[in-house]
C-alpha cells in the first residue's frame, strides 16, 4: 500500500496458505518451453505490471523495471543507502531557507529515441509527473512549488516549504527523465505500454505475459551486463517455482510461498539472495469508531500482539517482528512498541480495558478487516483472534473484503480496524511516519477531516504530531532530525493510531550459472547486473 494504493505485494514470501502448498509437490508443466539463447536472462515473477509510464506506475516490481529503463537525478551508491548523482553531476546546492535546490546536469546523454537530454527535458519530465495526475503525483505535487531550467544543463526546484529528505525523494523510480518527443503533459495522458528514457536498457515489447528489454547502445554509463533481458509473468507461485527448477526462467523474484522458499534455500544448485525488506505490516485503528475511540482500548490491544507467533507459525521465520512503523535497520528506528515481560502485558491490558468499562463480564466486539485476496492474512487474522481473545475480554470478528473495495472505503471511516501494509516511496524514516500520521485539517474531537491519516483509515489528528513532522522536515541537522522522528514514534506508541506487526524480508532465487544477483540495501533489484557465467573451456 502506498497512500492507500495497492502495490501487489502481499509480502513477497507469503502469498498463499501453507495448507495450499501441497500442489508444489506435483510439478506443473513449465509455462513456456521455447528454444532460447543460452546467454539470455529470463526473470520470472507472479507480480503484475499494468503500466510502465513513470507518471503512473506505482508498484514495487514496476519500479524495478523503471530503474533498468530510465535514470533519475540521483540514485544510491551500490551496496549503500548513500545518495550519488545520476543525471545530476553533483548533490544539490540548497538555499539557506531550505526552499531552493539547484542541480548541475550531465552532458552528452541521449534518450532512446535520439532526443538530446538537457535541463528542459528534465523539467518537462518532472512537470509531467505532477500535472498528469497519476497515482504517485502527490509525491511532488504536495512538495514542489516551481521547476525551472535555469541553464542548458542546470535545473532549479523551489519547494513549498522546507523538506530535508527531498534529495532522496528525487531518487524515486518514477522521477526518471522521459523524452519530450515521446510524451505529452496533460491530465490522464499516459503511455502505459511504452517507455522512452535514458537508461541502460530500452523496451522492445510489452505483452500480456512478458516484457522484453535490450541493451541501449548509446547509454552514457556502464552498459548492462546482459545484452537481452526478458521478464516472464507467471500465473501462480507454483508455476514460478517449477519454472525455476526446470530452467525455464533463470531468476525468480516476487512472489514465492514460505514452503517454496524453504525448499529453494536447501538446494545446492539454486542461489539464494535475501535481505531485510522495507515493507511494514500493521493494524490501522479508527479512532472515531467505538471502542477504539478510547485511547486505553488502543493501548491495551498494543500490549497483547503475538508478533513472535506470527513470525514462527504463519511465516516460518521468514519475517521479522516490527516494533515501530520504521524498519529496524533504518536510521531513526525506535522500538517503541516492544513490551517488557514484567509486569505481564495481558494483566496491564486488562487494567486499561477496565478503565474503559470492558471486563470479563462486559466484553467488547471489534470487527477486524483484512484483504481477502491475500490468503496469508487469513492466518494472521486467525492468530490474532485466538491470542487476543484468550488474553483480554475483546472478541475480534474477522471481516474479509477485496482490495479494491477496501481502498475505496478506508477513508470513509467504516472500518474499525484493518490489517494493512506500507512500502516506502523513498528510504527515509520520514516516509514511514509522515504519510500515516500527518493531517492537514482536523480537530481533537472529530479526528482527521483532510489528510493522510484519513486515507489510511485511522483518522488520527494530533497538533503535536503535525508539529514534530514540520520540525523534522525543516531541520538540516541529521541528529536533531532523527531525534524529532524518534519523538514522533514515541507519540505513536502513546496514541496508538497504528500497531506495527511484522516487517518483510525480500528474496531472489537464481540458477547456478547466473551472476550478479544482489539486493541493494534500498531493496531494489538491479536487473542490469545479471549475466550468464561463461562456460569453462
């Protein structure tokens, strides 16, 4: 979920219930068995890509494809979370008031249709991202006041208000340069089945079951390791698993089930690359719905979350417990939801509930909604229900709903509690806190009337949270900024608009003859590094 929009993620390692995994032991025919170039790389996935227009593409897998096809002003230094210039030639010069960013741009770059790249082309690309009104448009629309080409190879961006992580936002996959000759600015004017940028690969074809990419011969940087790259879309994790086993695909990336992951990890002829994920899964608590309108009830629920049980029994130790909405490896992380064993958490939770008039003789019912198309969430909800009802006088009523309906109704306030997930737009603690905790208009009595927290179904409104967000975004002192974000996390643990449950791990599996398989600390998968090993003479 990104600002209420599905990312087709479902936790990359937990697509279906283990009880459905028996079919993995009965291999299905390979999804395709055509003759293939031995040097060709084929990536298999069950993820869906419906558009490659960077102004509208907003899923994890589509973002990885865009990284292979296009360039942004900034990217991340390989193996780190450190920004480095890409189409820019230096980090931005920032005005003293934190509002104006000036960036020198790279010369000698051409788009894949032969159009020269310059500052005007970059301005066009960013302006189009804002004005065409795609799903991620808000990322710039809510931040940027003006974009100007202040020289042939100089871009100047003025912000509406200070925003310290802005350079990291400019590394977002959708903020790549696109050819002004191939695209148009205008609301809804998208080109979902094409891409014309400046990246290492160029798009050859985009079909219903496959993407074909080839090396862009005029690429300004290091050429991709493989001359040709195919992405095969498969209908199920069983097909993906079997395609990797038979060699029909060289790489399997998103999404395999826990049992399949365990089997692949045990195979000597299959490479396993895994890394801490950037996704956080959490409960959203609607502060306008009784009994969750009482802080004591929300705090009581936070005390009895069975994170370790979810980790071990539902996800077979392939996820990590989450004690904050910020991932544990990210600077600024504070484990504010970690509960000490003494005094017993359930006892403290019952005391809080008694303050709200909820006792063993007067229990309360709460509907717990979840997306029915994510079968792993059925197990999660069942586990939460069993544990919570055993510990405290709260009866959880599981309520399934399809994702599309859920996203349409979250901000209408009809769901008391919802199991959701969040993947960041850029890798900074701010992007895990501001989207879920900020509210542009609201009152303490009515909650959020306009703003992000309404979108996520919590309706959280806190002048203190808004002030901490504004202070952290203004601050140019890294330590002061992290301290403010730490205060924001502590406030969340007190007010409990959300309860974090688990954070993902990401997995990539590859055949033994594939080289260059890696997951970056930013959780991007650099397709352009993949190549076949040269056979020994």
